[in-house]
C-alpha cells in the first residue's frame, strides 16, 4: 500500500525533527526550511499534504499558500498552518491565504495525526483528480463538457495522447514514464492558460490521455504551443545513446519488434463551430477518430474535425 507523503516546511530544524518523529510511523515525511524551498519540493515530490510554519525567512507560510493556490496543478493540496500561541492575526491571515486548517504551537502529536487523517480523508472524497497529474478526472471532465454543450456557445475540445509511449515505458520504466506524463500535464496547463486564461480547462482522462477545453478560436494555438513545447522537451527524456540514435527498440502492442522514434504528442480537436453537438458521447466518438488519424502521422501534430452539419 502506498504511503502518503507529508511535506514539512519550517525553518526550525528542531521542529522539523519533532514532526518527522511524530509522523514517520504513518507517512513518508519530506522537509523544507522555507516557503520557496517548499514550493520547489512540492513540484518535485508531489506530497499529499503540507504542514507549514507561518513565520519563516525567504518566504513565509502565508505567501507560500498564495503561490500554491495560483498553480492549477498544485492548488488542490491541503495545507495545515502552524502558528505561535496567541498569534491570532497569523491564524486569520493563514486561512485567508488558502490554508485548510491550523494548529497552535505547542500541540500534541496525536492531535496533529488526527487532523492529518481527517483532512486527507476529506480531500480524497471531495477531489476528483488524477493521482499522478492532480488534474481533474473523468467526472469533472464530463461535467465541464456538459456545461459547454448547455451554454450553446462555440467551444473546442482537444483530445491529447502520447505516441510511442509504450515502447518508452517498457524500456525506461514506469517512474520515468510518469515523469513524461507529468511534463505533458504541465505543458497543457501552461499553454491553455497562456491563450485562454481563466476559462481554460485541462483534464486527465487517465494514462497518457488528456483533454483541454477552450473557445474554438483558440484551440489551434493551444495545440501548436503544446506540440512545440513537448517536442523541444522530448529528447531530454532519453539517455545520450538513444537520443543520438533518434529511436529505441521494443515491441508494439501485438508483440512485434519495432524501432520507435522519440515520444511525440497527437491532438484531435472536436468543435461545435460547424456542427451541432448535443451530448458528451458524441464528442468522445469524434475525438477518438481524430486522435487515431493524428497518431497515424508518425510525428507530433493536431487534426481538427472538418465535418459540417
């Protein structure tokens, strides 16, 4: 069973040691000494919950929370803020900054463990998110698609998939494969936000399948930006000899030997601009056809549905 990861952010090494001792029996404990270092560790280690002190150098707990909540991939993470006794204003500021709960120091370790269990349980129930990318999962995707259909406004859905990924996963292992998937997730979020702003939606269907939803007139720019960014990053996923060769050897899904080029990305764009879309399943059917066609190109590309009616 996977052990949940708790990130402790505190500039006092004694406090970090006490918290580590209190929590390590139940959780995998990570540590950082200030908010800036904590943000870097959040992106690298994907903790399940964060415990942060309020008063710290470089970046305090309140600013850490504000920065965390601005990132669509990280804003879901629960945060417990630690404050000194009698520092009421710090507690209020911490909650206003985005902390989910707070504890006043000193506190009983049993109280902290109980709070953590409660928050993690509540988060797992309320959060429909893919555990790898932390992007919204299928329930949220379906709700978002239905909302766009009901609005009767022009929209586009980009179905995104990695190519040659199975061969890469077989050779480099799931841990490296997960890194590729997380990289694609962040590229999708950044491109969607760049061109679509707050109205952008990015979801993770599962595995290496994603969707983004935006205004129809912005979908092509999002797709091209994703392709450019991913193709630029793709060589870095490989060892030097594979990168120089430009391919790796493996087997396809039927067990046949193949030489697969570097991982690329295919996108199929479904739009209601030129046809009436009345239900979510219709979007999925068209998207699957387009993505299959895009994957047949052998390189990163996007294909838009040209049908009208």
